């Protein structure tokens, strides 16, 4: 069994436990070992990334990854790349910021324009899934249905695009359809709607729910995002009842068709597109990677930066 280093990000107190394999002291030393960061096997981002670099078997199998890899969540990988000079990881394009360097993939920069034009290759869907059993949750069901309709309006699209994801084409506004959802004309201030699933979608989902709540009776959105697998599991799967149950779940990958995520008809769909970006420290001199490069890094064929960077 390969040694897995799991380091938990502690967000609420404003600090993070990090493992730094290098220091920010000037020139990048390409003779150093590569520290490889990845998501856990429940992550939709990991599934999309490994599929995009032709290493699909590694999506749910840690044993074929390079020795000594580090598991972090989306925020943890982003934070680690801002401090670990010799690390490499991957995140959602919607999460990319100026604290790290986002690498071009196959010579194409990770931009919204390049994703929309299909020039950028590491692209994946943002999906949603609703509960199938709404017993005792009739008000939440009606709000959830109205929320899904809101996603397909230009109002929802503006929120999606503002948070770095890519909306689906639409011309209708919320004003065009709001009369079809009478639940939104009543006072819902005492109603809690629970959202969960992919943490890559969390920023988008929170913004959408915060934008929609005043349009639908001021219901209270509650978010608990723990990974794409939980998006299904906690709405229609094994955890769809009890304290962890959700009304609306999200997955940053296609839902599985192997029987493990069978769902009721008309309870799931796509809300947006996103891209996955390989990221490194700002001091790293690497600017572009290929699918073959990334597979060689994550499989352990490449272990030092000078195998990628030609001085």
C-alpha cells in the first residue's frame, strides 16, 4: 500500500497546516523533487482530471499513483500551491486566483474564452441532483424546483459566469417564468433548503442560492459541500435520510452509469461547464503541460522538475 499523506485544511481559524517542500528565496531549482497533490477518490475534480490526462484508472485507485502523494481538498490544494514551491496540483478553473500559476494545457491557456470555444481540453460539467423522496418536505420540493428553473435563466447565468464557471445558453429571465412558481410569492423565511455535494461547485452554488433566496420568499440556504459522490449519496443514495441528507446535491463530473448512482427520471441535470487547471507555485518556471506530462507526474515516471523544464 502506498503511503498517503493526508493533511487537513483548517479554514475556520484562518490558518492552514501545510507541508512545504521548498522556500521562496529566488530562483527556481528544477533539480528538486516534485511534490504531487491530488483530491481524494470521491472527488469529481479528480475523476475529470484523471480522465482528461488518459489516466482514468487513477480516478478511484490510489495504489497506482506516485509514492508520497498528498491528498487535499480544493481549497487545500490552492493554498498548498501558494506555499509549496515544488508542488503541483489541480483545481477548478472557477477557483483559480492570482496566488498560484495556472498552467496552459497542450499549449492552450485556461481561460473562459478557450473553454467556451472548446480549445481548452480539460473541461467537465457541473451537474445537480434533487431528492426523489420528498415526504414531509413539500415546501422544500417546490423551492428546489423553482431554484432549478432559476439556474436556466439569464439571471442565474449571470451569477454562474460571475463566479468563474460557464453558463449554458439561455434567453429567458426569471421575470419571464416566476409566475409559474407560486411558492416564491409566499413567505419562506422559516424554511431551510440544504445544499451539498461537490466542493468545486460550492462557490457557485452559494452565490446562486444567495441570489435566489430573496426572489423566493427569503428561504434560508444551508451549504455543506463534501465531494461529488455525496451529491448523489445524500439526496437519493445511502445517506438520503438522517442528519446528512440534502435537498439539492451537486457533482463536478457526470453521474456514474455503473448502477451506483441510479436516480429517478427528471431529477438531475447540468447547470454549467467548468475546466480543471493544473497549478504550481508562482516561482515555478513551467508554463505549459501536456496530458502525457501530467500522467507521467502522477504515475511517478517523472519525479524531478528538470525532467519537464529544459533550462
